[in-house]
C-alpha cells in the first residue's frame, strides 16, 4: 500500500510560482506512473500533468503547458510539480496520483489559491 502526501500549496499572486511535492511511502514512486490532478470548486477533477514509469515521458493539459513542469526525485521518492506564471484559474486543490495496472493511490490534496 502506497501512501502519498502532498505539500507546497498556498496563496500566491497571479504571475507567481509554487512548487508542489508529493512524497511517497510504502513503495517506490518511480515504479508507478505519477500524475497531478486538480479540482476547483464546483468542477470535476482534471488531469494536469503525468510522468511515465519507465522513460519519464511527460504530458500536460493544454491549460498548463509551458507553465508547469512535472519531475521526479528518485532519491527522495517524490514527484514534484513546478508551477510558474500562475493564473487565478489555476486555483484548485491539487492531488497527486500514483498508478500501475490495477493499483491507484491518491494523496489528500493541497490547496493552491492564486489571487488576481
């Protein structure tokens, strides 16, 4: 059983930056596809970024492309989301997900609020 804990959320002004981190315990995060999702009030949870298990290939939602970067720190067993040029519409609870085959694990989420 993998446990995921997100951190790094907070309040930031538009145009600012934040780095979210997802720390894993109970398993090697590098053996899972990792992803960041977000859910804004009244909206469905949406996929923000993914990083593949083997080759580290990344993909991004169009709304965050060229502003967000997902990457792993294998030594720390974490996956991070570097967010730059933040916009008020990036305000949401951000969730870390780790998945492979029939397994899927979620963190509790971290709030990101971007003020205009």
